[in-house]
C-alpha cells in the first residue's frame, strides 16, 4: 500500500508507482483472471473517489482484473486506507472545493485521461457540478445534471414514478410540521420517514439514513428530530416483508445510455435490522431477476441514464412484483462487490468502457458467493436471538451459510481488518480509561502516550 497525503501541499505523487498494479501478490485477486500489460502499452490508471467499505470493494474488483487504481480518500483515518488493492491519496478536505482541487492535482500528473469511478453520494453532486473542469483529465460517465438532481430527490423521483406508472410505496411529501399535522391522521403505521434530500447536516448528525415509525407519537417525535437538520421529508408506507424481501439491481450504462452490465442481488440481513445497510447479501433468486432488470432498464431508458448506479426494490409478499424503494445515482453501492464476486465485475466493465478498451472475458464463478459485513451481521445476531418467533438464531445462521467473503477481512488484503481491530480496541480502552480516571486525566494520559 502507498499513501500520499494532500494535506501537505508540497507532497507530490510518485509517478512510476501510480501506474503499477500493487495487488499482483494477492492469491485471491490473481486467481480471478487478471489481465497483464506491457509498460509500452500501459493502460490508463483508474481514479476512485471515496475509500470506505464501498470503495474498498471497488478497489478489489479492479485489482482482480489487474487494473491499477488511485483512491482519493477523505482526510480522516479509515482502516480501508490500508488496503494493498490500490494506491491511496488522503484528500485535503472532504468538501466540493477540496475534492475537485485534489482531483485536478491528481489529473495534472497522469499520463492519460483516467476513468473516474465514484463511491459516495456527496462526491456525485460535487463532480456533477465540476464535470466540465474535470473532463480535461478524466473520463466521466454521469447522467445530465438535471437527471442527477431528479434521481437524488425523493420527491421528484416519486412524482416521475407515479406519472410513469412505476410501482412505488404510497408516499406523503412533508414540507413542515404544519403539513405533517394536516395529514398525520391518514398515515398508516408502521411507515418509513426519510429526508427528501440528504443534506450535509443530516449526513453528519443523523443516527440512521431512514426511520421506521411505529406510532403517530413516534412519527411526531422523529420528525422533530430530523427537522433539526432537514425539515422537508417523505413518509412512505412500509411494504410488508423482512430484510430478505429486499432486492437490488446494480449496473452500468455507457455514455450512449446503453446498459453494459446488470446484476440482481438480494439482501438477507440489514443493520439495523429492518431498515439499514446491507449486512449479508447474495445473488437474487432467478424469479426476481427478470422483473427487477426489466424495470431498471425502463427507468434508465426514460431518463437517459449514464454511468454507475443501482435501484433498490422490495418484493410484494407472495409475488415477484418489485416495488421501487430508491435509486442510487452515479456511484457504486455498499454491496457492489457482490456482483464482482459472482462474475459481473461492474467497476471493471465501467473502466474498460471509459478507457475505450475491449473488456476481457470475465471468469464465471464455480459457486455462488455471499458478501458479509462482519461487524454489522454480528450485531444483527443479537436482534435475531431476541426475537425467536419472528426471526430466531436459525434464520441468522441460514443467512450466512455457504461460501462467503467479508467486506473488510480478506486473506490477500488483511491490513484493513487488522487496523479496524486496532481502532476498536483503542476506542474500548479509551472508554475504560475514561471511566477509571475521568475525561480530563484520560486526555492528559493519551496525549503523553502519542508524543
């Protein structure tokens, strides 16, 4: 692993190493059909924005095909930055100006225009606005600005879906506490509350990306909480079914809006259970794939979609009818590595398309592989055990049964996992120390220890 820190303006990128794949010693990456190139015909490097669990999966997916990558990470410490699947650049600031400035600095040092792959929502908005400036150094596939804004707005997308007759949950658009009070009596519980657009304050402060509401009192209390960061919310009916009723279609469309890759998956466990990020996922059942992929293509064709993206669905109980939950725009999804583990390497396909290169034949896996977020699925186990009637430990064990790969822990790339253990141990030790000696004394001791 190499790291460059853009917080020091005098630091420069080491030119030679940035074009060398440093994951060739990984048995797992090397066994997946890596493509080798001579230095005379060296392909462009890929540049990623964001390196958390999502970005780590993208870096490993690219490394499987022998694609050298640079990951522009946030300035904050993150265990995923210790990967050997790519070169890591620590950004100067996680802001529009900071990310665009860092990308321009990286781009000015590259030998050729680099395919740009995004892994975080905020970066999509920032790069969408700066795409003309960045296009001198990067190959970018994003929907038009107005389509990015439409798909990221819960209100605009629901209105489009309703006008097109696409299946969406019953939805109430709430602009203020007064508008909520006017319709509160007609909203059934349980339901889901989430912001119309996730602004920076919501991202920084909210404990959840969406909230399950169980009563009208709970609805009013949760609205007051969310309104401190974002007053405009949407409330949607809760489509019946557990976490294992949730499907998703990941994909990539080229700059002519032609789908180059589609992969249908299924969540088995989320954390928090019932509404959260994917903890365990697998390829979707065969009977789900056709309906989800057909609807995804229809939506993307309607808006002239370009680039990486996905749509999450929930299947109506007793049917194979997908109900749209939300789209993901311009970036990979949290569970995107599941596709690569099962023979559809979407980041690599996007890279080859943006680089103007013919994609090599991807090797089909011999058996289905599940993707597991280790810490999250262990937390979920407690919930499953505490609800033996609805969930039960047997369902948790069944969800993780079979061939699997963990999001962070990987035999050929173990340093992100070791660092995550170190971070957790340090946090636990700090908590114990604070209880024993108090906050002020703890700060003095830790300051001495780090000198």
